């Protein structure tokens, strides 16, 4: 894990509680870290999707 840095943000408490519950995080900090990780993963997945679009072919499993 990379170095952590203390930050001070004004965030919607209701959203933090909702994210904490959805991501099953024990703390608000963990919820925010998981949410950031999720966004970064989505960006990587979208990039890979675009890079691989059109690669390969579609196999007809029903041999039509």
C-alpha cells in the first residue's frame, strides 16, 4: 500500500453512510478508500474494453 496522507474534506454524511453500508466497510475511511478503488477499477476496465473492442470474433455456438 502506498503512503497515506491525512485530508480534510466536506462530504455529504448521508452518502458516506450509504457507501459504507453498500461496500460493507467498517469505517468511513475504509468506505472512501473502497469507493476510490472501485472508480479506478472501472476506469481500467473501460479502457481495456475499448482497447479490445473488435478483437477476436464471435463464435456461433449453434452452428447456424
